[in-house]
């Protein structure tokens, strides 16, 4: 009886069985290709066609780039060196790189000034883009626009100093009256800043030294990719706060403020950017007093900023509309005024929602800076289509120049896109 009972008890292992490797077709590259490239018959056909097209492109482009010539002085010498073989004439890039980057009129001995301003741009943007850095670095961020202006344009140091003074005075007036009314604080600060700049202009003309520390460079000498970077960085930086103000103004309870913002946004969005650039170049001068000079780059910055701010305002308005009504009620229940509620509760959430749309506008704006070439401004595209291709040495070189321009724009736009994706992951606190 006991033997029968002993044999009826199941055997229980004291150790787990060793893990077996997965089947070869269920892991690694084979599994990835099966899921992504050959998951179905249509997918397999498209994959094979795509691979064939890639092969044709590589078979044509690879020899063309591998046989590229970098050390000749003209297109004719490039063709002689190639001796009938297929190859690119990259000599135009190595010989005209300075014009592609800085234009043909910016003094060669001053190339270090925009180069230094470009390096300092990363230092100034770092505390704004990355939250873990010390907040004290924001002091340099606030000073950077005035330092960069002085480095690139040169001239007397008093001009950026009075420009900085106008911003400080405007901020002090804003912080004084914003507690009573957001509109009063904002418009009061803007008016105070313009008055300070107006007075500072007369003072600069009176006390400016005959020989400034940095030699002045006229705006007409700006060109190349440097001009695209100036327009892109300045216009994106200015259009974001202006777009926020327009979005808030469009939702304002004050009819005058609301309709001014609505008319501005709808009018700007209904007009092509190239039309605004022609207005900045030609029409705007007719509204100025006789003998008044208004810098062309400044006029273009104003028009591009207005154009971009109208689109950013609609993107931010979408972010504001996506917030539930309870967020506004929570701000009221805490006893916050309008400015505090927007700064501490509403705008941080709305801007997080609006990141993809804002980045899309910023990337499009940076690429649209090439449109200034139609108003005779020699940016990167203007340099290629104008002085370089019209020269006898390089007349006929197209692919190499436009490929170099594409690489420069791609690096900047891809960097902006990658940062926005990192920022979205960093701010995705609702999924943690």
C-alpha cells in the first residue's frame, strides 16, 4: 500500500530547466527584415523596387563623388583634370567657401567676428535649451544679442549698450504695471523701451568716437550663409514671444485688443512672404520721412518676424484650446492674477503641446530665408545664383554648389528637429 502511494506522487523539479535560444527566424536581423521589409507581398515588392532605385543612385553618385576634384581654379581646369571621367568639381567649394559663408563683401580680416558670435550662440542657447544647467548662465543669454550685434556689425559700443538699456527700462516698467493690468504692463514696457532707444540714438550720434574699437561693417556687406543664420536666429527668437502675445490677445476679453490681433493674424497669413519682402525692400521706404535711412536687414527682419509670429500664434492658440477648462479654474481658485496664471500654469502646458507645430514653423522659416535673394540680398542662394555662377571661372557648376547649400541647411534643420524630439520626451511627464 505504501509502495503504491509512493509511486503515485508526481516528481517535482528543484531546479528550472535551462533557457533555450529563440528560433533563428524570431530574433535579430532576420526577424526585423521579416516584420519591416518583407511582411507581405506588396511590402516585398516595394522593398525590392526601393533597393533597386538606391542601387542606381549609389552607382551614379558614388563614382561622381569619389572622382571629385578639389584643387583647381576653374571649371575648365576641373574638366581637364577629369580627362573625360565622371566626377564632381568640388574646387568651387574649396575656392569660394568664404563667399558661401560670409558673402563677397564682408572684410576677410573680420571673419573671426561672426565666427566668434556663432560659437557664443551655443553658449547663450544652452541654458534655455537644457534645464540642468545653472540658471546664472541666463545672464549671458540676455546679453548675447547685444554682444553678437556688436561683433558682427562693429562700430561704437554705445549702440548695443543703449539697446540693452531700452530692454531693461521696458522690463522695469512692465514689472511695475503688470500687477494692475497685463495689457498696461506690456504696452507700457514697449513704449518705455522705444523711448529709451529713441533718446539713445541721439546720444550715440553725439558722443560716438571717430575710431571705434571694432571697425563698422555696413549691412550691405552681409551675405552668404551668415545672413541666413542671422535672419533665422533673430526672426525665430523674436517671433516666438510675439506669437505668444498675439495668441493671448486673440483670446482676450477686450474687444479692441482681440480684433487687432485677429486682423493682424489673418492679414499676414493671407499674404505670401515674398510680397512682404518686396514691401520691406521698396514700399516701406515711401512711408519714411525724406532723407531717412532704414536698414534693409532690419526691415526684412521685421517682415519675416511678423510673418512667422502670425503662424506661431495660431499654433499656440491650438495649444491653449487643447487645455481643459479646469486648468483655468484651478488658476482662479489659487487666487492668481492673469499674468501669474499664464506664466505658471497655462502657458507651460500649452507650449508643451505646441512644440511640434512651433518647430515646424521654425524650420520652414529658416528655409524661407533664401527668399531674400529675390530682393537682391546675397544670402547663400543669392551668392550661388549671382556672383559665383556669373563668374567666368565657375559658370556651369550647379550640382556641387546646391549640394553644399543643401548640406548646410539640412544640418541646421535636422539639429532643430532632433532637439524638439528630445524636448518632447523630456517634457512627457504625463506618461511617467
